[in-house]
């Protein structure tokens, strides 16, 4: 299958600072975990599933780390890193059971940086197990509508569109938006058995930086 989107340059990704490799074992990954409200909740409710919660902003990461130290879930690992290089250097093909991308920056002035508009999304899909899911949530209807069109026209992936109930409280943003009476929605995207990407055999870089020739 040829994707109608330019190919992500995975081999050019520099390793995150203080990079530590992970084992090739089943896990879930939250991208942009913020202060960790969802990550802590998920790991409490799913003690048999490992979750890695990636947050780029140091202040938010430290807040998550502090709360995790209090709660002590053994199946949760907070990581302070930019998600793109971390995913490329860490994750193995078809390793991830679930990705969570909850209330990402809508990038109003840079649509190319929205998750389903990025070439990186193809790489992300290569890390997902067969029948694994990506959950993308937003309080911005146009963001969800655009993502829906991308799934239909570019990624050709099955998905379910859901309205998030007013009682939900997975993230601090979600609580705030629902209290305001805003419409919060999510797309739960599934990877079919026959789905292929250009990165299906790409192994994690595991801290190896690109050579100067690259």
C-alpha cells in the first residue's frame, strides 16, 4: 500500500536526552500525558497492562512523577521526552496495544502539525498491534471532523466516533471542557489485520543517532 502522504524520515530522529531502551513487550502508550490524570487512572483500573506516559513539558512531567510516587502503580512509567523521537528510538513494530492522544494542541496556525496530518502518523501505526487502537479526543468539533476525513481519505482505517459523557474526568482538560458544557468527542481507530505501512520492519533506533552523512 502506498500512502498518499510523504514518508516520515524516521532514520533522521535524534535520540531523546537520557534515553533508556525498553523491552519488546506488550504495552500501552499515552502521548502528551500532561500531569498524568489519565495515566494514573488507567494504570489503577488496568493493573495487568503496562502504560508508558510520555510528556514533553518538564513542569507537567514532574507533577505526574510526583503523583505517581504517591500512588505507586508498578505498571506505569512516566517519560519526559518529545513523543516523536521517543517513539522512533523506543518502540518495536506491532508492540503497542493502545495509543492515547487526549486533547492534543489543535495547532490552529499550523494544521500540518495535527496528528493525522503528519507523516509521523504512519510510523505510529506501524508500532500498533493488529486490532490495536488509537484513541484521539478533542473538544474542537472541526479538529475531529478533519481527523475523520483523514481517516477516510488518507489512512483508510476503521474508526468509531463517540461523544464523551459529561461525567467523564480522564484529564484536567476534559474536566474543564465538560464543566463548560463543551462537546467533547473521540475517535477510536482500529488497525486491521491486513493493514501495512512503510515502517513495518523498521526496528527502534535505541539511542543511535544519525550519522552526519544522513
